[in-house]
C-alpha cells in the first residue's frame, strides 16, 4: 500500500513539474514576423516576455532568460532543434553569429527553466530554434533586404521634426536549396549580412579603435540532413560563419574592440529506438586580430568536443547506461 502511494506521489510531482516548466516557456513564430523588418535572430527576442536584453549598438545583445542569471553572464544555451550550438566570443554567446538562414525557421522557443534538451543540461535557460520541414522534391528560395530603420531624418531633415539616422538595415541576403523526401530532408543555406553602425554614440568609439569602416560583415553557410525510419533516426548539422570585423564591447573599458570571428560547428546524433542513442558535437571559435585594428584583443582558438552514448538494458525494470566525454581547450596564439 505504501509503495502504491509513493508511486502516485511521484507521478503527481512529475506532472506538476512538467506543467510548471511548460508555463515558463515562450514561443515566437516566424510567420508572425514576416511583415516586419526584424530578420536577425536577436531582433526576435523583443517579442518574448521571458527575455531581458541589453545592447550598446543594437547588434550584439546580452540576454537574460527569465532572470535565471544576470544578462552580463550570457549563460543561456542555443539549440537548432536538438543540436547544441556555441558561437562564443570570449565566452559570451553571440546570437547574431549563428549561421543558419532564418528563412528555414518555423519558431523560436524560449525555455525559461533549467532542464534537459537532447541529453544536455541547461541551467540558465535556452533559446531553441525549430526548423521548417520542406516539401517533397527540390525547392529553392531566397531574399534580399535593404532598408533604413525609423529614425532616418528622411523628408523631415530640414524641419524641427528631424532626428538622427539610428541605423541602416542590410543588405541581408539569403539563399536556400533543399530536397525533401518521405523520411527526411537535405538542406543547404547560405547567407550574408551587413550591419552599419550609424549611431552617434557608437561610431566615435569604433573609429578610435580601427581604420576600417564602421560596420560588420558576416558570411555563413549551413548543411542540415535529417533521416527517420521506424527503427533508426539520424540527424546531422554543420555550419560555418565569418564576421570581419566584429566589435566586442568590454564593460571595464567602456569600449568596443574590433576582431575577426570565425565559428565552425558540426553535430551528429542518432538512435536505434528503445535500444541505443548517440551524440557527437564539435565547436570551434577562432578569434583573430583585424588587419586594420589600431588596438585589439588577444587572439585565440577555442575547441569544444562532446561525445555521448547510452543504451537501455531491460531487466525487471529498464536500466539506462551512458558514457560521456566532454573536452574544452583554449589555444592562445599570442
């Protein structure tokens, strides 16, 4: 009798925790944003009530999810479906460095509680990007975006209503080639983004640090392959991005520092249903000095490798056996 009550109490606790956890999640759907000019990942966050953001240039954002950590920690995790992505610049997550084209995004889920995602524990919240399943056969799509934000003086330039030009959008370009079949898909995305700093508070600080023009150029590509059958699942994602120059704001100096940022990521996971599951993730963040930088930070290469395999053995009760290897290494080039 006592054992039965224990099982009921445990079941009630699991249901209550699940309901509480889902209540802290928030989802932003890409279809709702198509009529807006917010096509960068960080811009989506202003539509979520679970996220606090701060920025000095409205391009590089520091994020706190549901007050799980101070926004200066930037300790949240980034996922594409179940693939863990780590675009880190000196330990800080940089959402706009993510290289997957947002035209293939279905929704962005803000997870505002600690928990497990794809076998990885996240303690300070997570941003999980869900992709769109393509239709059958070959298809292509793309976009070109070029605009100015509201704040451009425009026709009011010579009147008392004039205001400074806050920012320029684009040009942002994306191209997608994909093939869908009944058990999965293959998708290749390419995108480039140009961000010009025109804010009168930011430009003078940047010009003191570099002879380059006050902007940031990113080029990126990603390959996404999914396969699912009755017994086997395979998921592969690999991406590369390069931003030169990029500008990192250091609080203690109250100054942006120019640098070249390169990020490579490759992730593969799969499972044999109810028997075996495996996961491999590799991230490389390469920080280099800008050629035209007057002052720069220490360059380095950061390698991150995560390997995990687990199996379920059925005795009287299922037993899960797992092995995990995690490695982080910094190589400073001096």
